[in-house]
């Protein structure tokens, strides 16, 4: 398991799988070029979406009751270097249908919205295309960003206020999702007892306020880990909270173990 700085545990879908068609073409092209003519970017590059669809298929056996609070979210992530802008857009091309997927920027990361519904309905011939005309002709070695596909288990709804029952349901179901994701190693997935909340500013995650009967009763202390605020569900229960409020207009929330356990899973 790896973490990409996006609240809680995260797994990267192997780029070798996703970029097979693009990489093969690039290698063939590069073989024909000399040192005086290094490989350069084209206005777009595409790869089949089937690799992502195969990742989603791992969750087909989960009951509907395990999918109502949390679910797998797939994104394409562009980690930008200083001063660099993200690509123009990402398109899902499937037969005659073209869906334009706009990019959202969170700090130094630009990412697609949740791709899961799009990938689920795509045919085996569906392709994801990164459209980036501004970089056409630029050396591939000076791309200006790192490109990754990220899979994470997140709370599906972020309305600002979450009742404790929903949070606890997400912790339990999130662990079930991760056990499916890692397959035979599922017995190693630890207990999930923290809510990881991340916003646009990695240095200042959203404030989480504990509520009782709709009224604030305190701000639970928690760890900070790689841009996320880690809130212990046991602390909320000890406070007597029946809900939390996340002080942000936009945020991502993930069921997670504590920070120490996440680091251990990352090999740190």
C-alpha cells in the first residue's frame, strides 16, 4: 500500500497496466530517434480504461449494504512542479461518445473527479485521453508533472455534517473494501478507527468540530498526517458527540487506521 498525500490509505493502480498502449508506442518511437532528436510530447496521449475497470471488478462481491456509505474512488492525478499548469482536460472516448472530464486542483495536485461511474459504464474499447496541446513539442523528460492513477476508499457524500452512525458504518465498510482490494493479503488489513479529512491546503486541513444535538461541544485533538487531519472515532465517542461538522466548502474524507499504522503499511 502507498499513500499519495490524499487523506488516508491510497493504492496506485499500476501504470504499466494503464499505460500499456501509450508506453509501447512511446518506446517504439523512441527507438527510432537519436540522441539529437529526443522524444517529445504530442498534443494528447490515450490509454484503454479496461485496467481501471478490472480494479473495480474486485468489489463486485460486496453487498449493497457495504457500498452505501463508502466506495472506491478512482482518479487520475497530476502532481505539478512549481509554476506548471495542469493539462487542458481529460476525455473518456468510447465509440462515438466523448465525455470531457474537467480537472480539479488541490494544492500542487490536479485530479479528475471520481471516475468510478464513468469507468463502470465504459466498454472494453473505452479510452482515457489526456489532452495537453500547450505541451506539444516539449521534451518528455521536461514534462512538468508526474502522472498517476490513484484508487482510494472514500466516504461517498461530503455534505459538511456527518452523524456518528454514518462515520462508524464507513469505518467498518471501508475495511471490507480494503480487504477486497489487497486480495489474499486481506488478513493484514488493520482496524479502521480514524477519519482522515483533507482539503485544498495540505498545510491546513479542515477543522473538524464535534456536535451534540446540533451544537458544538469541542474540537477533537488529532494527528496530522501528510496533509490530512486524523480524527479518532473513540475520542468523538468519549466527548459524547453524535455528529461532526467539517469546516470546509470542499473536502475529501476517508476511513483510515491511525497515522502510525498507515506509515507501517507504507513501509515507513
